[in-house]
């Protein structure tokens, strides 16, 4: 190999690495951010989701996966969401999915509605046996969605008391989906 061809290969490698870095930084700027940054009132947001849950024909306790249509975050979420659905099945949850259908129907039954309260990106809702929200928020903290950075695992056991509206997470985000950010009457 001549020194000219070695320089060309090195230049190609440096150019490829620079391009990969630029795409990675752009993707993080477009799809990662604080989940609660676009939720002006967390209590109203939670009430809107509870009202939405109350209107759905769901069997409780329920696990509800919601993915905005066309959201690239689904590629980072699908493996963790699948594992959570398997765990939820063993714990007695009915499992559903809305928005972009990204799980097989044996892991989560597709919901017919497209009327969701606005949210900044993919999220998971867990309900108690009576239909009240136990957990509402992103799957994990960080761009990659794994069990290692999961925000949901601690809320899966139905014996855990309380409720968490999780907005304090730096997570994968997409365009808002839903019809309104106003309080539902």
C-alpha cells in the first residue's frame, strides 16, 4: 500500500467517525430531554391520564404501553417494554398498547383509541385492581431503555403502595401526541 492510499483510508475513517459523532449528537438533541419539561402542571397531566384510563374498556390491573406514532424511540424501547410485559403477565396484569403498535399482540393488546392526553414521549401506565393509576411516566432514565436504568420495575409488584407520576427523568422523547394539554372536564 502506498502512503497516498494509507492517507485516503485514514481520511475516510476520520470522516466516517466525525459523521457518526455528528449524527449521534443530533439524535440526542432531537430525541433526549427532561420528560417533565413540556408538562406545565403534573397534577393536571395525571388527572387527564386517569380520566383517559377511566374511559377505556380495560381489565385491571393494567399495564398500558403508549408510543407516539412515528417515534424513533420505539427502537430503544421495544426490548425493555417486551420484558416488562412478560413480567406483568406473571404478576396478573392485563397488557395493552396504544399509539404506534410496537409490540406483538401476545405481549400487549392494541387499543382502538387514538385519543391520548398529550405527553412528551413514550410512556408506561400501571393501574391497580380498581383502575387507579399506580405509575405513569417514561420506561427508563436515559436514551437507551433497559432494565438497568428502568423507572418502572419497582412499581410492578401490586403489593407496593402509592402512586408515582414520574416526570423527573432524562429520557427518549418524540413529538407530543394527544389532543389536549388542558384539564379534562
